[in-house]
C-alpha cells in the first residue's frame, strides 16, 4: 500500500474508533474463542474452533444489564455450536437460531433438548451389537478421499455402530447416540482439522472405535445427568439466516452472534468428515448447494450474486479500492468482501426490524487482512448497523492478534486493527418494530 493511502486509512480507522467509543477490555481476551470450553459440560462434547466461550454470553448479558427473562427473546443467526442458544436456555431465556451447516444444527438440537430420566436411562444402557457384517464399505461414499480419511476396519466399525443405533426406537435416544458417534469421527480418523481444511495426522493404531464411542457416550450421559434443565427448548432452523423472512422471528431483545469472519475460511471444508460420514451430505452436488447458501466469507461461497451498492460505506469503498490495486493471492477476494458486507447489511436490516425498542444486537467478529491491509470488519459492521437504524453504543476490543515481527514491518501502524471485537448496537426507544 502506498504511504498516502496508508495515511488516509489510518485516519479513517482512528476517526471511526473515536466515533464508536472503541475501548479495549482484556476481560474478553479468552472469551472470544472456544478454548475455555473444554471443561464446560455439554459445550465440551465437540470442539468447535469458530465458537466463543459460554462465559462470553454471561459476561455480555451482565454488561448490558439483561436480566428480564420474561420479555427478552435471544436471537443467534449464526448459531455454530450453539453457545448463545444453550447458555440462553440454561439462564432461562427463550431463544431462536439459524445454522446453515446441517451437522452443526443437529448437534445444537441435541445439546439444547430436554431429556427425561427414562430417556437417559435407555441411553446409558445402550450397547452396540457387534455381530453385523458390512461389505464394500468404501462404496457407500461418493467422497473421493474416504479411503484416506479412514482405514477400512475403522469405517466398518463406524457402520456397525450406525446399524445398531438405527434400531433404537426412541428418537431422542437414537439421535443422542448418533451425536456421540459424530463427536468421535475426527478423533478416529487419519486426519485432523487444521488451517482451512483437514491435515494428515499421526495415527494411534491402538485406538479402538468402540472404546472411543463408549467413552464419548459416557461423557454425554454424565453431563446430561448432572445438568438437568427443563426450560423451553430453543427453536433451531437449518437454513440460511438470510431467509429470515420465511420464519416468524420477532420481538428480539438481544441478538448475540458471531458471523463467519471474512477470512476465506470455509466451514464446510473443515467439517467434511462429519458432513459426509454423518450422512448429512451424500453427493458433491448436495455439498455445493449447501455451500452456496452460506454467508459469502470464502471463495467457495456464491460469488455470482448481483446487487447494488446500498451497503457501500466510505470506508468499505476505500478498502475495496486499495485492494483492487494490490497484489492479492486471488482477485476474487474483492468480490467476496463486497458480497460479505452486502449480505451482512441485508441481515442487519432484517434484525433491526425484528428487534424490540431499546433491544441490542451484539456482533462478535475478527478483522482480516489482505495484501498487508487490515480489513476492519468491526468498524464496517458498526457503520452498516448505523445505516440500518441502530445506534452504535461501543466497540469492545477483546483481543488484538499478535503479529509476527515480519508481518509487523509490513502492516506497521495498522497492526492494531488485526483484532477481535464486540460491536454493540442498540435500537432507539421510539423506533418501529415488526
Ligand atoms: C463463527 S461461527 C459461529 C460460532 C458460534 N457463535 C459458537 O459459539 O459456536 C459462524 C457459523 O455461521 C454458520 N453460517 C454461515 N453462513 C450462514 C448462513 N447464511 N446462515 C446461517 N448460518 C450460517 C457457519 O456454518 C458457522 O457455524
């Protein structure tokens, strides 16, 4: 980036930080990611690397003084592993969420369901009948890399467990057992999640599929037996939140969510094992269709969308202009970013209409960087929030990403904008609600 443009961008970022009361709050440092969740009952069943900590939900409700359960309806358009919905339920709030990934939305349902004592007893007593014969196991899958992902004997064991689970009549118990199996698929695979996809790992040849399944099953049982909740189950929709118009979402007290970051990370790539072997997708066509419905945050999403420039704030236009003259590793990144902010603008408009007077919309988001130019997603989303009618209460910076010294030299003064923040929007008291 040339110096004049750099100076202009710094000025723009600094002015917006002042306008939006940006403040650093280190108490959010470890809450904006999933690492603290390893020991939290239920949340811990499956490691969801894009998730935030359950304590973040408690912290932000506390910060905004949200205690009135009867009148506060919680909304999460990008539910992921279900952190917002599960914590809301546990705190006694009614909630509603969208999640486009069918595996993730299945897991949220399992985590937020109410189970009776007899459901749990039946679940606890389940044993796999291991005498089934499975032939040509690889043939079942269209997935090209299935032979790399699982050795044949392991995949046969997985299929044997599936057959036994399918024979369980009680659907709640059956679903929960299937969930236990889904949670161990990556553990027993030859691959692990890494970067923007899967990476070959060192495999423990002694690991036994049945033992891992029973271990996970017991963990799930222990959690559900300890944390018994009978509050209302959240409404979870496996569809794009951009289709919100087809659903009855209204009177939102607070939306608390983290959209996919505009960083080219494709969640459908990372959850390939669970999607295919969990039989949520059965063909490449099917996978492609699902990917195209996701928010345009990566290059596998729908980049052909046509739209006008209603969402283009000055800052966004400036960034797009800088990037169009920069050396990007893929020129389609510009269209991706433009579509990302268009999608977010449309969503915020819908959320605004459905939010009660004085209600909140809190977006947890990480900024990205292309061609050594930080893209301040938090500031752009604050601008878009304002454009649709919200007031920007503040931007809380939870974490500044430490850059390497080499990166620091290139990004220089803009490095502080590589950060994870909470954009806090509020609807005015007198404003219209659906
Ligand atoms: C950053 S993650 C959310 C993590 C979540 N806050 C948690 O704690 O688990 C974003 C999620 O949005 C989902 N997603 C992407 N596009 C979507 C869309 N158009 N509608 C609904 N969900 C979508 C992704 O599958 C991903 O699970």
